[in-house]
């Protein structure tokens, strides 16, 4: 372990991401903090993604292209190849601010007891309009409302990943299950950085799930994370009530 200059692994999962991957790679290679290992996990792209990766071979420490079982399987695969003390996940639609890793490492240096570092993100709509989504650290809302922390901003210590992986059986809420499980186990391991470190393009899987499937996944994610049936059912009732309110408003 090198507390002063820790190795940070950054993983990008991509499948046919030629339109946006170059910006993602450039945002990693231009980081102000330099002790970075960059890993790209490609799911078998056919659109020119591999040509982009090859063009940036000097900025990528390791990459692989092969079929996988979806986003979370690819994320787990990338984590298995990572050598860093701290691991960040940046999807091929998104990109980091130049000082993102520097801010995380600074926080890690200041308090080694923290294992999950998270921050604010800038959400970018397809028309280019953007807005900032700050992390909401309300414990009640996190457990019973949903993912109010910004997973795309998270850098997680390797010790956390040694004890749990992303659930590949969930369509869109595996990140919520993962982070909620860590929160239930030790909420004091989280450290919030009040800065925008990630730019996030809207339009992912979770926004397109049918309501019934979303409710089902929310229940499963909470149950797997360690909440009891009563708590999970209470969260479902809150979700249904919010949907009813939204429709009649």
C-alpha cells in the first residue's frame, strides 16, 4: 500500500460505444493525478470501438474484447483485472473532470478509514443541456427511496470489492444493491466530496424499465443488500404512492 501515491484503477465498460468512447478515454488520460491504471472491457463491439481503443493503446494498460452477460458482468470482470488500491468505474457514455482522481486521492490520504468516495455529477441531456445532481446523503431516503448517491462518481477501495460483487441478475439496480449493502454494513466508510467530478449522459437502462419490473428489482436489491421483508415492502409502498401522486398531480 502506498498511501502517498496510491495506484488508482479506472475501468471502462463498453459495447458499440464508438460515438462517445474517445471522450471517455481522453478524460482518463488527461487526469492531473498520474498513478493510474486504465482498463477497458469491451463486450464484442462491431462499430469501430476497437479501432478507437487501439488508437489510444498508449493510454490503456489493459483491454479485452469478448462477449459478456451484460453491464454488471463486464464491471465485475474489469474489477477482477484491477491492481489499484482504489477502483473507479466510468462508462463509455461518460467522462471525468480533469481533477477527479486527484480529489479522490486527496480525500483518501486525509482519512484512510474511508473506503467509498463519492461526489456530485453533471447530467447531460441529448440536446446538450446540463444540470448538476448533488449527492443526497439522507439515510432514510437512500434506504427507502432509491439511489440518491451518484454511482458514476464513486471510487471504491479494493477491500470492498473483495467482499462483494455486482449482481448480474439485475437489469439496472445492481449498483444500488451493491452500494446499499456496503452502507448497511458500515455507513461510516463513505466519504462525500462536494465537487462535480463526473459528467453523465442521461438515457441509461434504469430510465426505461417498466414500472412493475422496476418495483420488483428494487425489492430484490434491497432484500439482497440486507433489508428485511417489512422494510422492503415499506419501500415498495412508498414507490407506488409516489407514482400515484405523479400521475394525479
